C-alpha cells in the first residue's frame, strides 16, 4: 500500500451527459460494447484507479470508479478523476481541452449522489424513465466480467440499484406515459379498461404501429388494420397478429372497434361526423376513443362533440406528455429525499471501511502488549502462579485493562465524521506507532473477519455480506473471488472484500 | 336527547364514535383528493369501515331497544347513510373509487348531522307494520340511489374534464375509467329500482289505509323518481342509452327522491 494511512478508497465519477454536452460531443465519446473491456483494462492501469464501470448510452458517457486506498480526504479522488479524464480524451482520440467544458467530475458523497440519481433516472432527460437502470446494470455486468469491480464500487452499484427500485415504488416518478406513442394507452384507460377491447389502425404509419403495440401490451385483445394500400395493411396486421380489412369496410370497422388510431396521409378528414355518428348508432353508443396522430388531421374536430366519442389529436397527446413530465418532476423532490437518506447510509458504510484497518491494528497492538505483560507476570511469579485459575485470572485482568483502555479511542474512531477520517486514522497510527504489513487492508484474513465485525458496528458485517456475493448480477464477487484464500476464511466480513481488492491491485502493479 | 317517548332512545356511545370516525374519514378523503400521499386514501377507507361498524352497532343497539329504523325520519336517515356507506365500501373493493370517498364520507356525516338536528325524533303516531316496511324499503332504495347518483356525478365531472381535454386535474389522474363508473351506476340503479318500486306500492296501500290525499306533492314527486329510473333501465336495454345522458337522468331521479325526503322532514318539523 502506498500510503501509511491505509483504509479503503473513495468513489469518483467523470463524464458528460445531455445536460452538459450536445449530441455531437456525446457521440464522439460513446463506447461500443466491444470497446469496453479493453477500455476498463486501460483505466485500471492508471495509478490511482482501482475499480471502474463505464456507462455509455446515447444520453451520457460516464466513468464510475474507486480510488486506490489512502491519501488525504478527497485528494485521491481528484487525482483519479484527472486520470480518468485524460483516459477519456486519449482513448477517444479527442483533445482534452475540447472536452473540459463538457466534462464534470464528482468525488466521494457527490459521486455517490450522482450515481444514485442516474440509477433512479433522476438525471435522465425523461425523468423516471426505465431504460437507464437496465443500461447501468449492463455496464456493471460488463465491468464485473472484466474483473474491474471490487468492494467499494460493487457495494455502491448494488446500493444504487436498490435506491432505484425504492424510488420507483415509493414515489410517482414513473407514473403516466412519457412519450406520445404510449399516451394513447393512458387516454383510452380514462374511458375504459382495455381488457378485451378492439383496436382499429387506420393507415399503416410507423407511429400508429408503435401505439398499437402499446395498446396490445396493455390488454387490447384484437387488432384490425385498414389501409388504402392493402399490402401494407396485411404487413402490419401480420406483425401484430391482427387482421387486415379492406378500406371500404371503414364504416363497419368503426362500429366494431373501441380505439381508433388514425395516421393516414390523407389531406382531407376521413373520420367525418356523418360516418362516426352512424357508427355510434350501430355500436349502441358504446364509447369510442379516437386518437388522431396524423398531420394534417384525419378526424374532423366536430366528431369530438358527439356523445360517447373521445377524440384526441397530436397536440393533445403532447400536452398529456408535458403534464405527466411536470408531475414526475414534482415527484423528483420526494425521490431526492430517498436518495439523500441512502447516500448517508452508504457514506457510513464507506467511512467504516476506512477506519476498520486502523481499529483492527490498534486492537491487535493493545492485546499483544497486554498478553505479553501477562505472560511475563505469570513467569515472574513462578510457583505462586502454578494454579491454572491464577494464570487465568491474570490473563483475564490484562485483557480487561486493554479493553477498557481501548474503549474510548475506538468509540472516537467509529464516530469520526467523514471529513476527519483520514486525519484521525493518521493520528492514531502515529500515536501508537502502528503501521507495517499487519495494518494494511491485506492483513491476515482471520483477524480481518473477527475484528471488522466488531469494529464497524453491529450492522456492518451483515450489510457488507449482502453487498457483493448475494446480489443477483453479482459481478462484485468476481473480483472478491480472485482472492479466494483470504476471503474464504471470513466470507461474510466487511473486510473480506478489501483484501480481495488489495491482492488484485498488488498483482496488477507487479 | 329527551326520553319522553317510550321508544325514543338516546344515541349510544357507538354513535358518537362513528360520528368522529366519519369525520376523520371525510377529512382524510378530502385531503387525499387535494394532494395525496399514498397512505391517505387507504387510511380514509379504513376509518370509514370503522365508522360503518360503529354506526352498525348503534343501529342494532337501538333495534334491541325497539327503536326500529323505519319508525321516524331521523332513524331512517341514519339507516340511509349506513347503507350508502356500506355500498361504497363494498364496491370500492373492485372499482377505483378513492376519489368518490371525498363525497360519500362527508355526505354520510351531513346526513347524520341533519337527522340529529331534525326535530322529528319521535316516532310517528299510530305507525302500522305496513308503514314501517314502507319507510324501511324506501330508505333502502333511496340509499342505493344516492350512491348511484354519487357515481353518476363522478362520471359527469370526469367526462367533462376528458371532453374538454383538461389533463392536469386530479380527476384525470386518479379517477376511475368512465365505462366502469357508468356500469357501476347502472348496476346500482338496477338494484335500487325494485326495492323502490315495492316501497312505492306499499306506500300507496298505506296511504289509502290512512285515507291520505293522493294530491300530496310527495306522491307525484316520488313518481318522477320512479319514472326516471324505470325509464333509464328501459332506455338502456332497448336503445343503449348510457354515459352522460344516463348519468344526468340518474341525478334527476335522485333529486326527486331527495325532494320527497325533504318534504317529509319539513312536514314532521311543522307537525303536519
């Protein structure tokens, strides 16, 4: 380990998104799937970067990583971020100066918060969209396969997925259709339950095909397509297992269907009051939803005034989307509260990760002294200490003294605020002349398992256990298992994953 | 409450408990209507259920003490709100009726308050068994119509929002689908109609026994209710009348029956 302070690394993120960069810049930085493994290997070769995930979507390119352990507060994160920055410019063949306006970097808490916001689609162009979570999981999976995930990033990513799930279920951030093609479903549902309903597609445009697909998924049972050119109608009907019907049947079809999606290229209205009124009579005034996506419009606005006819044109659809996005934005505040709580939780875990090695070596140090003195005392007493009870009592007493003396400094270490961690750790190490191989994270595994569970508080061992190996996607364990001999001794300990990382990074730099 | 008449009994503790619970539920439903944390509407529903149970205990306790719900307008109104609330609770299991609670719960509270305030606590003099059955059935029928009308009212409000393309309101966001409201309202009318018909027929017989004049306005107004609901059922089956027209007719029919109730109340208050 390069730093005497020991302890775990910190999280950082470098990247750009739709907020900071136009598509012309984003597309130049984007990574293709097959480019990611070599890019990760390249990143891990940087001196301060210990773990990495590359997230590359059409709206963002970001590198999440964790720094090598040690360094002053934030210092490592900043230098690691700088390395990631130059990596980005180098690997994409872009001048670093050209990028600096678009790139942002966050370290530590800000990086955690950013990660959570990205996962929960709070930083997405369409707030609350569901794609980004899948993309992030894929990126995490790719990094896991490339052995680029260790304890810090693994834990952070798993936590981010949990946060995303929580935000989705506890707030209304994903409620309401967010694009025009799925709004038809939402509007039709205001009128009736789509189960068992019939959809009529008039004109086989791409937009109505999309909307029809959404309606089908939402429960509509049958689909009829009619078009001026029968070939295109048959094509679309085959795609959705619907039936194609001749254009001349339109008056009858209107009586059969419950939802009409219209997008013909006609210049004059096709759905005129006379036609629709006759259809309404034939359908005994069962409600009819007409979604007119065409421009110029296929439906005469007058049909919207017929009793039982609900007509929506493209402007209406866009207004619904706008309203929904406004609602989602309101829910984003509630979502941010959840994010903040979870950031605090992960921060506590990370802090515990940083003080654990020091706590462990401090304990070790005290107990060695206590035991040494106890043995000397027993030896010095000679015959007086022959009885087993006496020996036991002396050992026990020295043990108790050590524990009593340890109590206050250990409590102080555990309660250290984020900003003081590095200072506290360094002061402790200097005061007690700790250091050397035993206090590095890669110390003896048996001790690690025992002491970390105590040192990091009662919850830590359990939560740490759930961080990597139990996750569904579990790439976090990929790297942990690289250090199987160490972690096998204490698989459920908070520190177990840390040795794994240490072993790896030593191996990497050798 | 005075204990002058033998069969007049002061409300039980359960009645006051139900009043408080109705009020709490009404408050919760209304706040859920305005700005809804997710727990609010379900909590309101539980409060309403508790109020319903407490109110039921009060009604049965009075029954044990021989205060039949059909003996006075006051008792009848209590039964009316109880049946209405019960119906709401029953159907809200399957329909998205959280918004409707903001009307039903306050209505139940208002009806109960009205019943308590009405000076007609004493039972009618010389109330025959026929009269009791008439009053009970009429109450039951009107209770079902009241609920049907609330559902129809909801339909009219939601429908207007949708036709006017106002997509920002709570009615658009959290209302039930129009078709399901239409169906529920119709189902309630179909349930209420035979009950109301029977009450009307018994009322005619009872009135004839007491030699009441058929020129009394309540007879004719009741007939309006009957014709409205009967016509609605016929028009729906034969001509497919539904939606807005049906909802408006439901509201008309109910208004007539509410007018009859008001006349009874006034008559009793004036000692007629």
